[in-house]
């Protein structure tokens, strides 16, 4: 993976078998319906730009620390075939849409 700065927007490129995916940094607050069970978090749906997206698949998840706060990242594919990175901040229980890769 590599990234470039394009007109003030950071774009991430992933190359897999001649397929290029362009990820754009968003970092906007979003509403998320999620499932919390046994210390695990699973996003189910989220609302962005007035549209509700159903999480079709979680492709990966990881954590990062922001000072004393832990952040949970989820790489997901929506039912629209678009790819998103959702970010949950455990300090204030807020969700953000971190990055997006729209199909087509």
C-alpha cells in the first residue's frame, strides 16, 4: 500500500491482481448500530450522508492508542460493494467514518 496527497486529500492505493482501490480520508462523525458482546464490537449498520449502509462483511479489525484512549478500527464492505474504515473511540463512545473506497 502507498499513499499520495492529491488536492489536499490523502488517497491510499491498494494493488491486488491489477485492481487499484483508492481510499480517501473522511474522518466524519457517523451514526452506527453495533453489537457489543463478550468484549467484542461488531458494527452492523451506519448512516453517512443521509444514507444507511448495511455491513456485509468485516474484512479486518485492529486497535490503536490515542494517548490513554483506545480506538477500534473496522475495515468493512457494505452491501453496496463499497469499502469503508469505521473508527470507534472508547473514550467518548463516538464513531467516525475514517476512510472510504467507493466502488465504481
